[in-house]
C-alpha cells in the first residue's frame, strides 16, 4: 500500500467512528463557547444580585425566563457562569497539556533515544513521580504558595507528565531501532536530524492520544482542586468551584450541583471519546 | 475396511474467503491418512472442521460428517465437547505455545481424564505417567510436576501426544506436528506416531506439507489445493502414477533418493496459492498450471484413475503417460 | 529471580529516599516556613519564636538531615495544630483509609472482572461496546461530583445510606462505590484485552480440543493467564486509590488519612502534610513491589527465570 492512500483511509475510518464524531462535536462546541464567552453570555457572570438568589432554571418549577439556568447563591446568572467555566476548563486543560507535554516528551525522548544511563535516570524519574500522590501534593503546594490560575496550571503540568514520558520513551525506542533510522545513522545523519526528522514526526500521533487523555485528567483535577478550595480562586467560575459553593444547597436544590457537574462530565467524556478513537486508529495501524 | 471418519463435501467460508470448497476426506480404522499441500490451501481448516474447532467467523457445511458410523455434523457444542479429547483427539503444529504456561504438565494431562471419565486424581496421574513413558519420556514422574517452559519443543510435542492419548481415542488428528521441530526430533516424533498407530489401532489424519513424511508413514494421501482435494490415492499409487499437474509439481520439488539425478536442479511451482472467493468456478490451479487450457475455467470432472485413486482435473488419467518425478 | 528482586528492591529504596527529599523540599517551597506556621496575625516576635522552637533558624542541610534521620526512624515530628505526634495521628487515621481503599478495590474487581471477561468473550458485539461505553463514562466521571450526587440520591431522597461519616459499615458503601468507579475503567479494559489475548492463544485451542467445558476453558485456562497483568494493575490502582482518598474522604467527611491531610493543609500544619505524602508514597512503592512478587507467583515462567 502506498503512503498516500493510508492517511485518507485513516481519516475516513475516523469519520465513520461515531465516538470520534461525538468527541469532535463536544470538544469543538466547548472550544467555540470558550472563545466566544464574552460575547455570548447573557449577563455578567460576576454580577451579584442578592435579591434573586438560587432562582431555579427557567424550565423548572419557579423558574424565571430571564435566567435560563437559574442563579447561584449570590444571585449570579448560572448560565453565564457555566459559559465562563468552559473557558477555564479548556484553558487549564490545554495549558497543562502543553506544560506536562514539554516535560514528559523531553524526558521520554531523551531516555528512549540515548538509552543506557540516561534511560535509567528517566525511568527512575517516572517511577518516583508515580509514587507521589498527585492530588495531595497539588493541594499542599497550592496551600503554601496561595492558589492562583497560573499555579494550578504549573502544578498540574509538573505532576501529569508521566504518561507522556512513558509513551514517548517506548515509541522512540521502537523507532530508533527501525532499519531505516539505523540506516540514517550509518549514513552520517546528525543526532538532531534523526530526532527531528525521524523520531518526532513518528511519535507525534501516539503523543496526540496521550495529550487528549491528559487533558481530560487535567480538567478533572482542576475541578477537584477548585472543589476543595485550593484550585482556581473565587470569584472565577470554575465548574469545580461552582459545585463547591453550591454543595450546601444541594439537598434542597439538587440542580445547583447537577448543572456544573454534568457540564464537567460531558466535556471530559468528549475529550475521552476523541482520545479513544485516536487510540483505536493507532492500534489498528500499529498492528500492520 | 470400515470408515472411521467420513467427511463429505466440506465447505468452509471465512469472511469473503472460500477456504475449503467441497473436500471429501475419509479415514479408515487403523489407517494413516495424509493431507498434503502448500500453506493456505485449506488443510488445517479441514482438520479443524472435523472437531468443529474452527475460529469464530468461519462457517462450515458438509453433506455428511460421520464418525464411527454416527452423523456428527449436527452435533451441538455440548455433544462435540464430549467427543473431543475422548474419542477423537488433536495435536498441533506449535508445541511451544499449545500447552498452558500456567499449569504443570501433570495437571494438564490429568484434566482430560477427569473431565471425560471422572477418574480420581491418583489414577489419572498413574495413567499420565504411563503414557509419558510410552511416548518415550524418561523420568515421567519428574516431568509431570514441571511447567511447559521447562521442556524442550520435542518434549512438549511428546507431552501433547501423550495428552491426546489419555482417553484412548479412535481418531488422532495431527496438524503438522513436526514442522516446528528440529530435523532429528521430527524423525523421532514421526516414528512414535507410526508405532502408536500400530500398537493402538489409531486412525490418524496427518496434515503435512512434507512429502518425505508422507512416503514414510501414510497409507493414503489426499493432495489439497485451493480448498479442494485435487487427487486422492493410496500412497504407493500416488507416488507411482501422480496424475494431477499440481501433484506432479509437488513431487518434483522433493528430492527422493534414487529418483533425483545428480546435478539436476529440483523443480519448483511458480506463483502462490490464490485467495478464492465464493462463486469462483473452475480449477484453482489453472493460473500456475503448465497444462491449463480453456476447459479449466468450467466445471472440473471428478474422475477415477483406479478403484482407490481419484482425480479432480480436466485432463484424462494417464495423460502424461509417465510419472513426472 | 533473586537478583531481579534485589534490584527492584534497591530501586524502591532509592525512590523512597528521593520522595523523602522531595517531601522535605515541598514544605520549604513557601519561602519562610516560620511565617506560614505562625499564621497571618502573628507579630515579627512570634515568627522569631516559632523559628527558634521548630529549629528553622538552623542551616537548611542540618534541618534536612535531622528530618531525614527522624523520618527514617518513623518519627515525623509533632503536629502544630493537633498537638500530638504525627505518627500517632496517622496511625489512628490509617484504618479508615485502608478500609475504604480495600472496599473500593473489591467493588472495582467485582464489577470489572466479569465485565472485562464478558466483553472479551463477546468481542465486537453490542455487549462489548456497551462495556466500553461504561468504562468511558467511569473515566469521565468527576469523583467528588459522583459522591455528592450519590449522597443526594441514596442519602437524602431514598435515605438508604448515611450521608457522611464512618460510624457504621454502611458509611463505607457510598465512598467505596465512588472510589471503585475510579479504578473500574482501567481494570475492565485490562481484563478485556488480557482475556482477548488469552482466548486467541494456542493453549485455548488445545483446551477446546481436549473437550473441556466452556466454563473451564474461560476461567481455568483463559482468565488464569489474563489475571497476571490485572493483579499488577490492581495493586497499583489501590495505591492510586489511597492517594486519591483525600478528595473522597473530604466529600464524605470520613476521618481517614486523606481527611487528616486536608485538615492539615488548611491549618498550615506542614509536618502532618509532609508525613501523609510520604506514607502514601511509601505504601504505593510497597504495593508495586508486592505486585511484582505476585506476578512471579502467578507466572511460573518468571518464577524459575
């Protein structure tokens, strides 16, 4: 089979994969909302109206058509906060993946490419990282340094690089040992040339799979940290923070936690669908 | 002689491939029937069909599938389970992976007897030890307690054979049992099969692509090509008067002592076994056949060369006048 | 075999030492620990007192080796807030966390093993796809949110189970379910892929040729081999579960080690935080070692290699 046929085959298989389509739809929708947030919110998500607190969503009994998803405990428009929350989750997810990807891929490629002592050191770093309870350390650091948006990104980035490193290392090893790469070595290609021309392009697809899975994890962890009060600081409308602030009222008005939680769940599910479809595709292609 | 196994007109399709297209195979009591042909011509699929062990997605049809006089083609999985390992047994090409790595030899052997005969463990162990000795394994007591990875390929295949004999089967199906083994071990295993067959009166269906093996131990040979039995005959008759161009081609590929002249190259058959889809008509060998002609795309007649010798070809028996080999 | 374990053990010790060092560095991240301990309302004089009392005026290396020596002897110092030995605190909270972890692991195994086997046996069918979807949903479920939702439904609306606390065994059910959910996706997937691989192997064909029953083929011959990686991952998952207990224990107000850590974090009680991080890391390291041992027991090829 020629190289030109294969990508087209892959692409069409992806388009027929309904999981992939659902993933693209959800993540694409979330991305658009995140970008356009300031223009599509009906109200200022930070505007407090203490006279209109915990108004139920408009489709529920006692709802007000002015607030589609009701208002929170401070009378802020829930729909507007939800939209801004999308922005926070998406940005944290993407920035964390970039940070952790840079760390993990560098380590993994170094270990896989050079082998020997370098690889031993990388494996040791991965083992050590895995033995550290991530959530707890993230909480502790946030408590020590005072939580902020940037800190959450940095902490998550420094804690979630392990899978990047594992996958980058093993795929780099495979590719380094391929005949044509050895041939490039023998032909006198420089290390940098082999790395940038042969290794990186070939491991990129595998890393894309890891990136989606890590993005899902980062979004979940940010929400968990914010829920525990040590993530994104108020009054930013992180979904985790919205759940945290609303949980006192959940026994009377369950919708206050259902709405942000469902949004979180659907977004993470969408990212996972995307990653799963990519993994399936890579899996079948790898077995050839 | 009575037929122990009679499989008529076997058809197997796997997805869009017609793996076997109307093969008829009979094995008489106490007889060794060899199935020969290149890889991918449907030998293993035919063998697996007998025990209904085909991979998922394969569809099997027969006009008759009789074992010891009984029609088993419509047996349920339950009924087949009771036959397998008890009255008919099978050994495989890959002795290295055919034993479960997690259990000892003894546990895997006694399991057969405990399943089919509910034999108490102690007795089953005795039987296993006896059979290990019988297949030429020294220190059977020690081997029973060992795991497969501690044994060599030859030993594992002996264990497989001994395991197959646990319930005294009437039919043993051996799917290329020596292919994966060293040459010296191959000879030992074949000699073992021949001895066992004589001593126990086993009917053996032996799949091989090695005509040297066939010449040594087969009573009867069926040559398969592209899912069909193209020629079937008693061994002597097949080697003396091969009729099908494919059989002749195969025979020229094998150095037979006394028949091959010095300095003369061995023959070869150009091309590969084609993948046959359902709806294909005519002879599957025609693209590689030196004798191919227009009639080869139509229905191919099944002809009797002699009472025991059958041919599936458009050529008249005796067309070449003399054996090619 | 023995050499392999000695090597594994040596690496584990090195990892543990590294984590010890990292745990020490963690608390020094804040810049001035004395300021953090003394709290926002402290005067400069208070801070100086704290600095002297806790030995924070000594050189960093002295503090490090002092701390390291004590930690190696199981002495993590005294809690600033609880006014108790940290080791006592952790020891008294550990049973709750371990119980929760084990309940979660058992629940996860009870669900994921049969589901994984079922999906493998019916590979490609709608059952397989449904199991895959279930794993996917489990993976996307925010554990704290699931916990709150279960509290609302089972604790309040149905009133079947206590909403929080662990005074009775029922208190472990909801948090156990939530914790199990975090491990079910990976365990199910691993069981499925292990079973698919096992079922496609030659020894399964042999088992069928021997006329064994379907159940015996699936469980005795198939699952026995598929179980090897599952056991390893189950041990690792238990480690992750204990590490993740901080979120669930906080949601359900279960007074385990995770809750202790969360309390201490909000009270700037760093010796406790440090010790919990360390203890959870050590448990994880121990569990992975144990998983390797377990593998060797299950896989005869490893045992004699």
